[in-house]
């Protein structure tokens, strides 16, 4: 689904850089609050370049499977390291809490194996707060139940079409 969203965004004119979190070497947040001075995490690893990209982007497509009613551990590590962006936004820049005039938009794509009614409740809350730290709104969420194994989505071409369209619509909305 992510590949389809990226293709839709690119074909609508967006410059898209794909980042695969499992390819990065990132420590979890160590809660040392070295970020209090500048809003930049002081841990020197691959998050440093990701930080710059997150600040520079106009839109973000984030995809994660659901594990135990939240995002994957790799996604959560990245989100937790963005605590430095939260510190920058709210402690250093003194942005008022509850500000809703976001400068960026986020598309979230997720799949979970179960069909539970509350499968995405926790995930969406986490994603909204993560995007808020980036000065981004959750523009759209594509949430799919009953997908457990790699390739399951191929049985649902409508999901792939929806992801493609959402990527294109995101690109158009931020251009």
C-alpha cells in the first residue's frame, strides 16, 4: 500500500524520498534531554539526517503495521526520537498547545491482522501526537483490518487503488 501511495504522489508531481526505518541505525530515546537547548537530539546516529528531512518536508506518508494495538517498534523508536521536535516546538518556540493551524500534512497507512473494533484507536492517537510535533495534521488515514501476511493486500486491489489515490491527493494538497 505504501508503494502505491508513493507512486500516486510521484505521479502527481511530488518529490518523494522513501525512508525504510529498518535500514537506519537509530537508538531509542534515552531521555537525557540534551535537546532542551536547541531542540535537536544529541544522540549521534542516523536519526540526525532523518530529523532534517522531517523538518524540511511539506507532507509525510507514514506506514506501519499494527502490533499489539500500536505502531511497530521501529516506527515507535523514530516517533520517540521526535521528542526533540516536541521540545523544540513547545518548550523552545513556545507554540501554544492546541494550535490547529498546521503547516504540513500527514497520510498514515496501517494494517492489522484482527478485525477488532478498537484496533486503530491507540495507533491513531499516537500518530496524531507524533505529527503534531512535526507541525503536521493527520490529513488522512487508511486503516485496513484482516491483513496478516505479506501479500494479503493483493487480494484487495481496492485498497491499493485507494492508497494510490491518497498519495496523489496528498501531493496535490501540498503543492
